[in-house]
C-alpha cells in the first residue's frame, strides 16, 4: 500500500455487531424465528382485538351506569318533591287547627260575654 492509499471500512462497528447478532440469532433459532415472529404477530392481533372488545364493553357499562344514575336521581327528585308536598300539607293542616282554636276561643269569649249580659 502506498502513502495515499487509505483503508475505508465497509461496515461500522455497530453494523458489524448487529450483523453478528443476526448471524448468531439465525444459528441458534434458524427457521424457528419466522415461526416465532408469526406466532407473536398472531398474539399481538389477538390481544389488540380483545382490547377493543374490552374497551367497547367498558363504554357500554359506562353508558348503563350513567342511565342508572340518571334514573336514581330522577326517582330521588320525585320522592323529595312528594315529601315536600306532604310537609306543606301537614303545615297547612297545623295552621288550620290553630285557626280553629283561635276561633273556638273567640266564640267562647263571645258566648261568655253574652251569658254575662243576660
């Protein structure tokens, strides 16, 4: 080699290491690696399909829960309204009874005055 001749490496150290790993992998696993890759891809698709099914079920349950919560909230509001109405009726009833007592008292006073006048 002369002074101007430079050696240019064909592969970088990383490429050589990578190709060596590929060679070792092929020696160890041989044709089985393609089978493994195929099985892993099948498993991956199966997992993704099941994930989608689970996400759909979760969304369905979420919607069912929202509907159930809305129904319970509506039922509670109806019952609260009914209770408020009953309380108002009781208050009105008590006020009426008090008015009757006042009227009775007034009537008794009037009656007493009439008796004493005679």
